C-alpha cells in the first residue's frame, strides 16, 4: 500500500472523527452554564468607550454638510 492511500484512510476516519469531536466540544463549551454573562460582556465591548451624541454636536453638523 502506498503512502497516499494510508494517509487517505486515516484522514477519512480518524481525522474526521477528531474534527467532529472538536466541533462538538466547541459547541458545548460555548453553551456551557454560566457563560451567558461572558458573552454579553463580549458583545458590548465595541460600545464601552462610546460617548452619547448631544443634539447640536457632531451628528447635526454632519447632516447639515450632507444636505449642502
């Protein structure tokens, strides 16, 4: 048997099984109990340093320039 056939058989069986187990493990890790707060915190990360725009500042000036 040549090297290609040996590696092909390994890839078709054991590597496929290992990748499937990695996928199942990742899904179980993401949906584990207690991870909800971590996911909420990560989802809000881009907005942590945002300052709310006031009515006469940047937003209004941008819209005035866009209309002209």
